[in-house]
C-alpha cells in the first residue's frame, strides 16, 4: 500500500489534534507535576482535587510564563475566579475539583505553580506544577513608514502585533479605527479581534536613548483582506490625526497539513507560517530500526507530535508489519529549515544509518 494512499482524514486529524482551538484542553491533576503543549486560542482548564468539607484550598502562587519578544503580552490570561466543580469520572464516580481556567493568548513557555494551603494558617500541604509551552506564530510589525501602508500575511488563529512609536507625555496616543477590523462589505464579520488594551513599552536604544512604543495586539478570526488603520491624536481634541498608520492584511484560512514522503527525499517544500507539515516515512519496527530526527537547532519549525500509522500490510514472520512513522511540524516563524532523519537502531550510536532522509522547508 503506497504511502500516498493512506487516508487523508486520518492524517489530518492526527496532525491537527494539538491545534483544535474549539476543544478546551482539560487537565485533571493526579500527581505533583505535568507538562502540556498548547496553541494560541486554546482554553486551558486545570482541575485540582479538592473538597468543600476540608480546611484547605488551592491557590495559584506563581506564573512565570515567558512573554514573547518585548511586546508586553501575557501568555495566559486567567478567566475569572477559580471555582469548585464536580466532575464524573468513569471508574471513580463524582469527584470535586478546584478549577482554574485560562485563555492562551501568545507563544511562550514557563511554569504554573499551585499550592494547597490550610485556610487558617496558610501552611502549604501540597504543591502542583504545570510546565506550559505555547506554540504559535506571532508577527510583529514595527511602524516606521507612515507614507506607505505596511503589509502582513497571517493564518487564522495567529497573532499580529503592531508596534508604534509613541510619546504619551504630549497627550497624543494611537487610536484604532474601529471599522478597519472588518471587510467593508461584511462589517459584522470582523477579520481581526483586538486582544486587550494597548500596552506601553520602554526600550533603551544604543543610538537614540530611551524610546517608547505603543503595542496593539490582534488575533486573526477569519480569512479576508482588510486595511487596518490607527490614528495618532489627542482623544479629547476634535481635530484630524497628525499621523495615520495603515496595514494591508491578508488573512488566510488554516490549511490542511502538507504531507511529504520518501518521494520528496532531498527535495523542497513550501509551508505557510502557522501551517503544519506531516512527514511520513515507512519503517519496520520489528527489526529494531526506526526513523530518528537529527537533533539540530531549528527556530522556524517545531516538532509537536510523533506517532505510528499502522498500515497492516506486508506482514513478515520475522519483521512484523510495515508501518509509517509520522512526524508533525508546526511553522512558528518564516524562514528556511533543513529537516534530517536517520533510519537506524536507537541504541547503535556509532553505527552508520541504513538510510538518510532530508528535506528543505521554506516557511513564509
């Protein structure tokens, strides 16, 4: 059975599982530490065993999630207060959990730390840590040309940051032109949604000293082409803006994964920023051999999933079934990458691989 005949639906569902933004990521803590990978737009639910009858309660005590670049953005935003909820478990019946909800807003990583404390004396009786990594594509536009519109091309679900020079001491600030978030012919179906209030950023620049910037953040909601506009003015003055910055934005729908196989060895493939690449390579695990990615620094592509797609064909008594190893990569930034894989036994480190697979990936 050729690799090209593997069911596309199965392939797509497997590589898209991490980035299903409609389905909350629900974690029920059963130990002291967990790890989770998320995408922008996910909702994260954390449930910690609790009971209203006890004298202890869970508190979020640390959230050291790395902010992307220097745009002042939060990686996670807590949604309301934590609540005590009942959840029915298949084998243990109804259980109570202290439940925290977060909206995933930006790429980044770090740790959430929760302490279970006695209500009377705040003595910690238990600690739970969740290591979080948020994958995603965030494009930053530095506004430095106010005569020609800037340009950006993003995929649905990605984030756009517009970084504008500012001087708030003068009373001037950047104001979003509200009707520029949607296509003129569809004013009630916005292409972009503003994420929170704009933030001020101070940067010490070597050639010009301390500079201030106002950062606006937007998420792509739907495909379409718009011209995003921001005016520089004093909000209390009924005067035309002294400056306007515009961005021609092309928003693309999230594409199905691009699949490559042995046929593309030593070839090249193009991937949209925010898109997914599925690499499918035949293997016979019964021999001890498997495809192993070569560990190399790669800032543009992120390997977020490895799995086996069983073909159930060509079963041999000594080697078992021929299977397909699937590697799923997420294009988190634009640029050129070289992916390399070796077909070998994992414990034979000083033995040359039986086969080598390599492909050049251009994310744009």
